[in-house]
């Protein structure tokens, strides 16, 4: 097998395309002559290589025979090459790298601590360079790149933070370890600082057979093209022959938890790439242990906060079980001891491993995965982010049930297809307004936000999971057509976003007003009892109701009830059961109060409105005989009077 040290093109090339047809990895025919690709040369230049720059890495061995075949096929014999052994050996090839490249050679890595295996010690020899490329529009990806670089030191890596802006794609071919952290801009576009490099690598991408990589993609699930830039890089590196050391990680707006999951897995894997460019996966667990260090080595800082330990708890665990084959359900109960800092997911994993392997539940990544929702002691939580000690009852009971409002598939797994169907129908993703001067290269409209508005939007929807909000509904389980608060809350957040087109905003408001829309749940107290996330969603949904009432000028049943209840309170200055039962009838109800004596009693404050107790005594002495007592009222036109209470108390308190 021939090993080519260097290859170049003499003058008088007739641009016949023969060389490129045979070996496109090395040759590129232009209008004037054939040239050697920059990605395969140590000098990273695209020309005929008259200076004799050596081929990078093991490329001369991998493509040696094909290069010779291309040279033989050249009709004018202008393709020249030099083999290893013909005056140029491997050492010479590496020594002839330009001074600039030599200056960037990685420093020797710190020797690993004593006690590691010989195999791991051998990995720490030679090149320990890690290149962290970032594509950032607002600085988030750049900040994560800096944090990643600090953590890389724990694995004996020398981290280089590389701005994609101005980076020659040819340099990627000489990088053994690459991490890419990139955001997605607009409708799936590259960030500004990565756009030029992306275009260059698509036009003339280098071979990356010696490169191991992993990608962290930052995006926003409210957009159709979620994390598209990261996926584009991930696919491109794979197409160029790169080896994916760890799968791509998608990060939503709250990107820190997902990034941490990624970096704690990707870093030790890339650290296991040895001098030859081979990923030694059998050393992964030892590398993780080495990077984590001992508890005694932990110091205060951003990345070494110390372990959180809580005292051991003795609990009575009750887990709901359902077997679809037999259509039977029941409870498994056992008493056990667990660390207080263990999560509900840890508890379920332990039971599945040690007690009953058939236990079914959805696992998460430890950062609060939306699909891991369960109900524990009446609270709706994410199993992979909730500690046992935070939800355990005073008696020690931990009762775990499936999410309410969804059909149970098996044990703790529920079918969320109805939620997904309603969400798909509601289309709560962004559709921007066309606007002058603010368009992406693709022609799509691009919205902009000032910092204050962006912060307000984030605070308005800062919840763990819309699926959990959906499960907090009391009405969802009894109304198959009700879209649910999780869907409606997403829609309302889109209405609040100033980037939303007016057409979409009108469509959303119309959808919320429909029969199965936001009025299908009379009282959002069911959400508020589930903690801060529920209260945040309830406030948002009540704001949506208020907006609908004002938009529709208090028309319809809901608007009429609020309007007349509000007017009666405003006119009388009293809030009581009498007002509730009678005044919501509208003008006729107000007139009927005159004949029933209600108006007189309200005017004299002789009803249950917080007046002094002496008023009740006076009612026994002064005529008429019924003065001061609340008459027994029955309102046949308002079947569910609690709807009126909820609407007034939560929406229209201006009176």
C-alpha cells in the first residue's frame, strides 16, 4: 500500500476533471487548473501546492492508492506526488508544518493523578487539545463555551475556545476533539458569527475522519425549526466523516440544565480519545471518576458546589399499578429506607431493579424532563427533578400515581396523545408579522425583542412543563373535547409575544373563545393548589379571560354574568350572597329586588357584608320583621353560581 507524503499539480493542467472524478477528497478542478483542497494539507491553503505542503494526519495512507490512480489517469501527467520513504518520512512531514501551526501546538497535558490504570495513563500522553467552537447571537453559547472550557481541565484536556467567525473550515481536519455549542437564530438560521463558516464548509468541506465531536444546540421550542443550526452542524460533521462521540443535546430557552447533562457526558468521552485519534470507550467510567475527583477535592465555585446529602428517610411507598392485559389495577406497598436527596425517579428505578422489573414509568435525564410527570401525595411533579424528602407526607407515606386527566397505558405511563392532538390543533408556535427591514436571508420575517419585554415574557411562562399544567385541570378528565389549560396557557403566551402576527393573535383569541376553549373550566383554583407553576398558569389564563371579556364587550353568558354582578356591587357597595343570587339576573333581577326588600336591606347595610353585629340586633327590634336576615334565594337561571364568583373574584375586581 502506497503512503503519499505530499501531492502537487505542475503547470499546463488542461482541467479534464479526471483527477477529481477519481479522488474528489484531494483534487478540485477550477476554471484554470486542478488544485489541492485546503482541508487535506497542513498549510490549509487552496492552490496547486507548489510549495509541497504535506498531507494531514493519516490521509496519505488512507488515500495513497487512489491518489496514485488519479495521477496515472492524468492525460498530461501534471499530478506529482512524493511517497513516504522517498526522502520524506512521517517525522519530516510533521516537522514541515508552518510556523503558525507549530505555535498553536498543544501544551503537554498535566499528568493524571496517581492510582489510575496504565491504560488511562496512556490516554493522557500526547495531544490533549479540545477545541470548543461556538456560534452565538446574544452571547449564551459563548458563555457556555467558557464554562465548558473550565470543566475540561478536570479531564486533563487543554481547552481552546474558538469563535466560528473567521475560522477556516480546513482547520477542523487537524482537530482530534471538537465540541460545538451553537444557538439558532430566527427561523432556523445560523448565528451571525457562524454563517460565513457554515457557507464555507458547505462549499469546500474537509474530510474529518480523524475528528471526534459532539454538538450542543440551543433553541426555542416555540419555533418550528427547533435547534436547527445545531442539527445542521451535527449532520454536516457526520457527512464529512467525523465520529460522533456523544449524541447531540437540544436545549430550550432554559438551557443550563440540559447543557450540564450534555457536558458531563460529552467531556469524559472526548477525553478518552487517545493520541492516535481512537475513542477508548472501555475507559469511560474510569475517566468519569477521574474527572469527578474525590469529595475532599471539591471546592466552592460554579462547577464544584459539593454534593447535596440529606438524612435517610423511612417511608411507606405506595405505587399505582395497572396491567392492561388483565385490565386490573391496584397498589404495591412496601416500607423502605431511602436518602432524603433521592429523587422520585431514583426510587422508581431502585424498585424496578430490585423488586419488580415489570414496573413501567417514563424516565428523564435528571434535569426535569416534561414526560416524567406523576402525582405524588396529591402533588403533580416531575419524577426526575423532585426529591423524596420534599413530597413525603408527615406520616412517611409516599403515594405515587399516574398523571390525572390522561388514560393510563401501564402503571405510571399515561397516554398524552389527546394533549398533543389539541396542541397541534391550537398551533401555539410562532408566526411572525411581516415587517420592513427585518428579514432573514431566506426571506422569512424576523421578530425582535427588547430586554425588558423578553424578561417579562420569560417570567410569564417560567414553568417546568406545560404537560404538568394540563394535568392540573379538574375538568379535563370529564370532558374529552376540552383542550386543557396546558394548551391554552401556551396560546396566551403567544398572544403576549409582540412578535406574533396580528392574524395569528386573532386566530388564537377566537380559538380560546370557542365552546371547548378557555371557558370550559369554570374555576382555575384547581391549578392554583398545585404550587407556584399552577398559580402562574392560573394568573395567565385569567388574564386571557379578562382580555376576551373586554374584546367581546361582555357578551355571551360569561360576559353577562360578570357585567351584572359587577354593576350590582358597584351600585350597592356590598358583596354578599344576595347580590350573587339576584343581581346576576340583569335588569329584571334588579327590579325584583325592590319588591322583595333586598334593596332596602342592602341600603341599610343589614345584610352579611361585614357590618357591626349591633345591626343584626336592631333587625330584631325594628320593622319589618324580616329586616336584617338573608332571604332564602333560588336562582333558576344560574345553575352553577360558583362560576360567577370565580369570574368576578379572579377577573373583574375593578368594582
